[in-house]
């Protein structure tokens, strides 16, 4: 619906009756040529209510995996399988991590203990000059920035770098 009834005079030549929420017709007829804006009382009441404050979601896991996939909101199946192998090497699994696609939303990392960004386009509030494959701590959160999983899987050097920093951060 629009706030203006100006268009009604071109479409309707009969009286229009407003019906309240209970379904009872009011005796008030609306003249199609009348340009007065009519509104629903419930809409006015809703407009006067304060907006609810949305709380940030509480992380369900300690580890956040950040990735960049503009073609899909989810991590690609092959990347997920490879990531499960990586996490398995440090005693973790994809079942106990949260995922966030920076192509879809900006990251919110508060509440996590560790964050692993498998993209240089991580959008995290850390210096761009942060070295990849080096653990960085920000507000008590350990952050690792690495290359994409596809690049890591294709390079022995990158796998070694990732393994070294994962051992530092996830030492048992």
C-alpha cells in the first residue's frame, strides 16, 4: 500500500469502505477523489514503539574460519574436506568451528578464541601489513591470516607455513 490515495480516483468510481483488524466494516466511506491519506491505527502504534535493540549473536564455537567465496555463501565442498583434514591434524574438526564468508558479510570476531582467515581479503580490524602465517593477538583473540585453501593445497611451502603457525596457536 502507498501512503497516498491519489491513484484511486483513476481506478475506482465507487465508495471504498475501510475495514478494521476485527473484520468489521466502518461506516466511513472513502471517496476515491479524496487525496487524504488514511492509516491503520495498528501501524501508528507500531511506529510509536521503540526499535528493538539487536544483540550480536554469541558464537557457538571457539574457532571462526573466515573465507572469501563470492559465488556461494558456503565454503566449497572440496575446500571443506581439505579444511577438515587440516583441523584434524590439530585435534579439531569442522563440526566444532563457525564459518563466515566475507564476500557476504563483514566479520564479527568478538567471543571467539581463535580466528583463521583463509583469505587476504579478511576485512578484520587489524593492520593490512599483518604478516600471513604469523599468529597475531587482538583483544585476547588469536588470529591467523593465510592464503586461500586452494592455494595452500597446491603449495608445499604454504602447507608448511600453515602447519607451523597452527602448532603454535593450538599447542596442547
